[in-house]
C-alpha cells in the first residue's frame, strides 16, 4: 500500500506541475481571472495532497487497514476534486460547461477531508 501512495503521490505531483504550467502559460489568455483562480486552486490542492501521499508512503505501515483507507481517501479525493475543477474550468472557457462535474468537486473535497479525519483518528488510537 505504501508503494501505491508513492506512485500516486509522484504521479499527482508530476501532473500538478504540468497543469500549473498549462494554466499559467496556455490558459492565461483564454480564462477569466476567476476561472484561472479556480484552476490554480485545483493545482494547489493536487500538489499539497501529492506531497501528503509521498510523506505517508514513506511513513505508514504496510499492513494497516486504516492506512489503506487513508491513502484511498486521498487518491480518490485528489482525482475527484482537482480534476473536476479542471474539467469545469476548461469546458466553461470553451462555452460548453460540463455541469455534471459541479457536484463532483465537493465530493472530492469530502474524500480529502475524510483522509485527514482518518489520519487524525490513526494518531489518536
């Protein structure tokens, strides 16, 4: 499980850098300031949680069930939260807003919060 955290942490870190550069250079002229800010929020949350996954991958136990749930919560949360924001912003910039992605963003945030809550629980118990 720790290897999964390291792989996804690295993958999400890598793609956060790519998406950050994409937003800063290619989308800057196409997006409104609010859209660009939303896109940057997705990139920031993705990078912060990619770093968390890397730290957890190096520090968690390999066999603990709670550790598995923590990693899954962060991976699912990053994907749902950040990637739904990217989809919303890019589709909106093309005047074809994918409204179905709107409810997915808070669901991703819920998974991120769940990951943090499980981490707190792990430290207390």
